[in-house]
């Protein structure tokens, strides 16, 4: 008589007793109920779902609840399983973002010879699209979402990467590429440290040292600005001798990554040296607002860019935050002389901001033009940065809130500026980081209704666009609640800081419906 195998049967013990069980075996009666009731159009959907607990616990919950009907059973399954989207089904916003983090995460990097990438010792998250490396200020807003979504490991590893960059290069470059080393970006490292839960004294001491080194980078022109009484590197002496900061770049050539575009812009500005135009374009890139009417003498003409002549409110608010964090860190380390020095520096900066960048009659903070010797006429959402870092007085915050409500709130969120120029950091565009700066800053000063209103408008814009495109985008048109436009490159999806801010807002306001 031929053996069982010869007859097409499986011989006893031919399969490993340790082979994993199929969903039908694991979930038995629950599996049968789900598949029999066809609660998902595709029968493969449930069997590809990932249980959030072990099978026994899920079955016990099912027997206890006994959900009746397809809707109740579907809700039960979604509570206890991570369900993949079906052919005509899209994940909710938070689930979609959680699924994107692994796609945007990169392992530690040792670049091959000749690569423009900078080495990074720990895992990091990239924005997405054409942005294949971590960017400085983007990363703070990405970290907000990582923390909200339980990825504190990535928050810590990204901070480790930034510490490494500061230790090697003296600052955090615009992005982790060689061609970005001549500039930085809005200095959020101090606020990144606020997100950390690191308790190790040695690690905290190393990070404080890195923060002080970054501060030295931003203040490297201090001595020559005082003696020469004119701007030096990133430091600007104000008319009364106080010191504030500006965006700058250590090079005055076309940007490597925008070489042809910069040469074309400089050619249009034929009345000034090309090197000056290149420097201002580079400084505009350091600002993160590349580009905006904030930096233009003619809002409709990029060739009139004068970034280095502007003392920006957002930068000086962030450096004030840096000074206060250093003072606090030095106090914790019992370094009283350091604590006194940085408390004095923070107080001096706030006084200078209040004197030159606060316009009480217009109820707003403004950028200040060195060329004109007065604040600029551009109202932008950068005016909310002093609220975001806690630098504003209660009266200033109340006034800024009124201006924001009356002039900056659009149907789909917060306007970047009120000027339509075709530049991407102007109307009608809105950007995730500026939404968070506004929401968090207004909330800090108990302007809760306005904060929640902006948050709700923004989430609606992101949600409508996601439902139409299936994508999280770099920027949005907050007038029409659709994908944004303008700029030097096509609209990017991914997208790190939009993911981060969306998750952070929904974590803060769980009743806002996406």
C-alpha cells in the first residue's frame, strides 16, 4: 500500500509543531463571524490585519462584548486590530501618519566617498519627496508628531544627530549635506530639548554644551558688531547699541542646489553686485521662508531680495528661547555665572525686541529694516513667535491675538502673509509649522478659542486634501483649502512637518474631526 505522501496526504509530524497559526485557527469563532458577515468588502483585509493584543485577550473581549451587527463588529475589529486599507478604503489621518513614519525613517548614515551627505550616527526622519536628508527646523515639527505617536525613540535619536552635527561643525546646518554647511535654519534645537525625556546627567550636560556652542555660532559677530557699529555675520547692532540677530550665509555664490535659479535672479538685479544677491538668497534659505515678501523691497520681484538687511522677529524670539534655556540649564548645573550671563542676555534681547520690533499702535510684532531704519510694513504669521516662546507680555499677546483674528485667519487656517506674490511663503499659502506656532502660542496666553479655531480650520484643510489625493503635502492654499503652490520646485508630498503638526494638533484636540 503506498504511503500517505504518495497519495497526496500530509504525513504525521511533517509540519513543524512551532509553525505559526493562521487567523482562522487563532481567532476561530471571531474569524468566522467577521468573514461570514463580510464586514470588509475584500476577504483578504481581515486576514492581513495585525492584532494589537494576543489572540486570547481579543477573544475574551469579543465574548464579553458580543458586538451585534456588522457596524458593531467592524468597530470592535478596528479597536483590536490594525486593519490595512481595502481597495476603496483610506486610512484615517492619524493611522495614515503612523504608517508614514517608517517610510520616512532612515538608519544611521555613513555616506559613501564623494557623497554630499553628512554622516549621522543615529536614526532620523526625512521630510519626504525631494528632501532626502534631515532638515533643521523641519525636524522640530516632525518630532512633535513622533512624540504624539509614541515614537520617543526617534525624538531622542534625532537630537543625538543634531548634537553630533553641532560638535563637528559648530552649528546645525540647513540640512545634512555639505552644500548646506555655510548656513543654518531657524534655531529650534533648544525647543527640541524641551521634547526630550532624557534624564541621564551626562547626556544632558553634553546637550547643554552643544546648545551653548550653537549659541556661539549665532553670536559669532558680536565683538565686531560692537566695535564696528555695523552688522557682522549674524549680529546686528541697533541704533541704541543693543544687539539683535539676522539671517545670513557664510558664502556669497549661487546655491549648489539652486545654481541656475540664483544666477537668473542675480542677472535681473543688474544694478547691484551679483554676490550681494547671492548672499541674500542664501540668507533667505537660512530663514526657512524661501522666499517671501518679508525679504523683498518689491513684493513682486525676487531680484529685490534684501534678507540680510532685515532683523526678523521669529529669529530673535527663537534666540531668546535659546538664551533662557541655557540659563535654566546652567542653573541646574549650579553654574551661577553662566546663569546670570544668559539671564542678562535674554533680558537685553527682550528689551531690544520691545523697542524696535513691537508696534503697539498696530498691535503686532514686525521685522525691522536696517535700510529704512524702521519696521517693515509686512504683516506675517512670524508675529506669533514671541507668544510661542513665551516672550510676549499678556497685553502684547492679547493685541497680537486680535490682529491674528482680524487679518491672518483664513478659511483653511493661518495665512503666512496677506500678500499674494507667487512666492511660496506668502498668501494664499499656509504652512504646518506656522499653524503650530500660532496654536501653541495663543494657547500659552489662554487665547484658547482662537487657538482651537485655527487648529480646526487647518485640520479641515489637511483632511479635505488627504481625502482627495491620499497625500500629506508640504504646504496648502488656506484660502481655497487645496494644495499650495509657488516656489522653486514642485509641490512635495510626504510630508514630515505636516504629519507632525497634524498628529500634535489631533492629540491636543481629540474632538476635532479630521
